C-alpha cells in the first residue's frame, strides 16, 4: 500500500470519529447555525447526525421537520415527524407537531388521532388536558359533539377550571341548542377573566347563549366584552340597530312579513326603541289600506285611454297598489300587462313587484 493510500484510509477512519466526537447538542447548534445562514440542505444532514446520536430527543425531530417546512418540503417534514413518532411513541411533543401540519392541511381525522394518542400517553397533567382541548376543537369542527363532551369531561376531572375545555363544552351546548348548560359552563370559564382579544371568544359564546335565552340585558353586557377584532360583525348581529336596519330594508323592499319579524326582535331587545315603534305603527296602518277607489279609477282609465304610455303608467300604478296590500296574484297579472306594452321608459319597480309576487304565489 502506498503512502497516499495509507493516508486515505486514515482520513476515512478519522472523519467518523470527528462526528462521533461531537455531542448531540453541538451537532444541533451546528445545524441551527447552518439554517440561519440559509444552508438548509446542509443543516438537514447535521440534524440527521444529531438524531443518530440521540433519537430520543424530540426537539431534534421537530427542528428537522421545521427545516423541511422552511424549504417548502411538507412531505418530507411529515415523514420526519412520522418516523419520530414511531421512535418515540410516548412523546407527545412530536405528535403535536405532526398534528399541527395535518390541521393546516385540514386532515382532521389524522390530526385527531394524534391528539387522542397524546391525551392517552401524556403523563404531564397540564399537557394531557391541553391535548383534550385540541381533540374537542376538532370534534366540534367535525360535529362530533358527543365525543367532544366525553373527552372534555375526562379532562375536567383532572383540572375542573381548564378554560379551553369549558369553552368547547360551551360551544357544543350552543350548537346543540342547550343554552342553559352553555351559560353554566361559560360562566365558570369567564370567572375573573378580563375582556380582550384573547378572551373574546368566551364572552361571545356566553353572550350568544344568553341572547338565545332572550336574556337580552345580560347578553348585551357579555357581548360588549367580545366586541373586538373578527367578533365585531358577529356581535353586531345581536343588537337592536342591526335588526332595525333589517326591518327598515325589508319594509322598503315591501317584504312586510320579514320586516315584522325583524321589528319583533328589535322590540324584544330594546322595548323603548322609538324608530322601531314608529315603523311598526306605519306597517299596521298599511295593513288597513283600502285600494278599492283608486283601483276603480285605474280600471276606468284603462277603458278610456288607448295611448301605450298612459296605459303602461296605469298598469304600473295598479301593480304597485295590489302589491302593497299583498294581492300578489293580481299584482303579478297587472305587472305582466305593463311589461307587454312597449314604452320609452321602464318603471324600475314593476319587474321587481312581478318577480316577488310570482314567488309569493
């Protein structure tokens, strides 16, 4: 063997010794440094070395998967974490990391299995209860209400004041119209809780339950605490101004039944709402309108006038009158007669009256 060949053999022997001479933490530090420098492929090799030396360190598996995600190799990140779970089946942190990816991909069943495994195997009480709340969130999203109640009840045996578990129970009760039970658990969850963006979801669900129970004063107090961020439009939908706006809009569109329904909500929420009371009175008056004299005048005009423009105006007026007093079949017929006449201009409301009258009949 030549000197050169002997040197090559020595180098091949020493190179692994260099790797094995480094501690797992040293290898991990090197991998992180490479990541910071944007040398992700090299960093992945260093994570492989760190894992080879200490496969029980869950943070190495998670860090390697995150490195894969940085270079947008989600499939590889999933494969890394799956192998990490196989190697460390009792370690919930890896399961959580993998479940997080499944959630982003909306693969709820896969994520749920991992959170359930974390809940089953986790020894730390805090993490165990948190895993239960994550399970409950997915179960509520996928309408597995009985399962969500079961797992949160188990978790609350460990920590009876865990707010997330109480929140998901409240959600289940709201979505299954058990509003009294929702109020009970959410009152417990919001004890000594300050209003803010992070607590808005609690106060919103509590306010919603109280609103459905028609306890409007209490509902308003809780909903005010939820009136932030993305909850603002949802809170608005449980206020008297919102329902009055609906009522007014329906009234102007001649949708009187819907307007009356919205007005009823306004006056339930705020019995002193003056604009709603005035609109209600106006609607009650319109219910007793007698169009007979005016209709007779229109019919006489149709016998007399032959001019298309004049006849069209008479039919348009007749359609409007019949629609206002809810004679929808007659309104539709009058409107159709109007539309048959070729005129220079079209009365904008007539096609609307015709369509809505036909719909209502």
